[in-house]
C-alpha cells in the first residue's frame, strides 16, 4: 500500500490528502467512503514521518503564520530582493487575468502556476463574503483593461451556484468593468471525459432539490491536470513580445539591485565579515556579484560560491579557499590564529573527484545551520577532519542550541 501511494504522490506532487484519496480509489486501493479516507490520512502521516515521502509532497494551505517581513540589515534585504524581485507581468499586457478557487486546501496545488505567471489566486472558501467580493470588484474596476476570471470549484448544488454568485456580485460592484467569467472545472463534460469519481449528492444542501445526478469534487481531478488547465487559461492571454520586453527590463533592474548590494559593507553581525571569511567574500563580491548576493541572502555558503566560480572557469579561485594574512588580519597575533581552508582541505581530504563531492555534501550540511555559524563550522570541519556524519551531527547540535565544536 505504501509503495503504491508513494507512486501516486510522486506523479502528482504537490497534492492534497483528498486528491491522494481519489487517486487511490481510482487505482482500486480502497472504497470511496470516509472510512478509507481516514485510512489514507493515517498512511500519509506515517509516510511523511518516516521519510517515505517529503512533507512538501502534501499541500496544506489552510493554516498560516502572520509575521511582518523583517531583515538582518539593509545589505541582506537588498540581496534578498535582488533574487526575488519581479516586475509586474500584467502591467504592460493588454488584458488582466485572475484565477478563482472554491477550496483553500487546493490553493497549494494551483499556486505554482499562478505565481509563475504573476496571477492573483482568489480563494472563496465556499461562498465568499460580500467584503471580499467588493474589494475584488474594486480592484477589477481600477484595472481599466479587459479582465478574465477563471473559476475552479466542485460540481454539486452549492458548487454550481457559487460561481454564479461570484460573477453576479463582481459585475454589480464593478459596473462598467470589462469582465469575462469562465468556469474551468468541474464541468459536466469533464466528468465523462476524465472519468472522474463521483459521490452522492448531499441532501442536506438546500440547493439539492434542483440538482440532478451525483456530485464531483474538484479534488477528483488529477493535480497535474488542474495545473495544466490553469496554465492553458493563463497562457492564452500572454503576448510573447511584451513578455520578452518585461523580462529584459526585469533583468536590468535586478542588475541595479545587485550593484547596490556590492557597494554596501558586509553586515557586522552576519558572521561573514570576520577575518576567516572576509577575503573570500571580497573576492566573490568582485568576481560574481550574483553569487555574492546569494551568500548574503543566506542561500549559499561562501565555499559553495567559490566552487561555482571555479566551475565557471574563473582563475585564481584556489588561493581564496584560504584566508590570506595580508588581507584578513590587523595584527600578527590575529594572523597566527586565522585558520585556513586551503591549507588545507586538499591536505586533509585530497583533491580528487570523491573529495570534491564530499566537500559539496559537507557544505550542504553546514548550510542548514544559521549563517553566523558557517565560519566556525567550516573551520572545525577542516581542522578536526570531520566526516560527513560528524558534520551533520555538529549542525544538529547547533540547531538544538548545543556547542558548535562537538563532532
């Protein structure tokens, strides 16, 4: 059972628990009832906690944390923005697009597509509140261009009525706006064409009297098919020449942010301005501002950046695997205590392909620790000749608040 469920999940990841349940019933792993659904829930808990699947394979966007966005320094903020900055894609397109979704649980399934194309994902969670609809309508009215709304929801008494209600209120609150509203899924034709699993229609739904046949949840559609439907709807409105111009301007603006970052001093409390790492950071700053930004933003270890520079064919990288006395110390006493990475990683681990692969794995492990601990961990890794297992143990000790130099 676990292997077959894992196969279903890997083919559709990320997906919701209910989508796994529907795929499992179609595959004949169980009956289409709540008892088997509960079993699937228990299976997925077991599989995630034991590493059979990753936690990211199962989408859950119904719970979230609220916290203001803060930064360690101006330099790290700009470094993060350099990577994540995106120019508004629809600003120069002739139309505007939104995707609306009945179920919050499925937002993690569609968000990969909507975020890629800078499209708002509007989740109604059943019948949306009037305040939500009014705010959405005001935004559409202020767009001043044709707007296309694509809706995804259940095929059941309320699921069929919700998009009617949404469209009606948007048109009422945004009078004069050019709105095209289309239900993408679930529609009656898809039930037959995709052979979607059905469920009995709830007689407790006050709208069930006028509804014919069984119901189908939007979760019954395979996650990849849902994403393809959303992608096709969005891409139909993209003017490629305009998109290319937007991407060119975006790249130029990223470079502007990059130039701002490389001219700022290293944050004093970042752990990157100490005598051990400063020469490497200054070299990376000069030769590869993009890698410098990645290190500053905490996505890349300095040694990983040096390795990428070497792979790019940059000359003179090897000498910067060590901390040079004339560039890192202000006194002889400091110089005598500066550890080196090149004097030497190769002396300890060798310089063959196997040693290089070990270095990559060691750095990946160290990168799991807070950025301010990278220098100490890297130093200990070399001087104490840590194995990969010892490095991981040390990182774990750091994360648990213990000493950093215990292998």
